[in-house]
C-alpha cells in the first residue's frame, strides 16, 4: 500500500474515531441519553482541535509500519493508545516549567474536570483510532495479498 493511501486511511480513521467518541460522550453525559446535534458538533470540534496535533505526532509510525501483521498490530494499538495521554502530560509539564500554577494545570477547573479525565479521553480516542486503523489495514493487506495469490 502506498504512503499517501496509508496517510489518508489514518486520517479517515481519526475522523471516524472522533465522531464515535463525540457521539458516545454526548450520549452518556446528557440526561436521558438524547443527542443534541449542536452540542455534538461542538464536542467534535473541540476533540478534533486536540486530536489533530497528536495525529501528526503518530504519522511517522503509520508511514513506517506498512501492514498490521504479526506483532505490528499490537505496536500500533499500544502506541496509539498511549501517545495522546503522553503528549498531554508533556504539555502540562511544559506549562508548569513556564511558571504555571501546578494545581490549576493538573487538577483543572472543578466544573470541567482534571487532567487525568482528559488523559482518559485521549486514550479512548487514540484506542478507537488505532483499532479502526489496524483492523482496516489488516483487512486491506489481506485482500490485496489474496488477490495477488489468486491471479498468479
């Protein structure tokens, strides 16, 4: 599979993962489980603002690993799940080193939640994106190898 195809696949998987996360977040956090589309779009935009820079951090790994066979699927899944919380931790440490209030950075606003909650959200989005990417990469790889074996 070509590099641009894998990059496009990775971007599509990120968009699907953020859409799923936003839908689940609104579904479980709203009373009665109703989905309000204005709030859904707002959550989707906020999640994409944080997920897209992490997508760029993960991009070299998607370019390097051409398929999801053997242990590569586990490398993709573990690294994709951990890269969001790790980048959030590094960002909080940078803010603290630049003179920010450690309590405000790590514990956050009482109404919005702490950094630990956002690390869990980041790992959920990362897990969803890499799971969708790994499964689709595995399916595409197997389909292309089966087609090559069939015609030779």
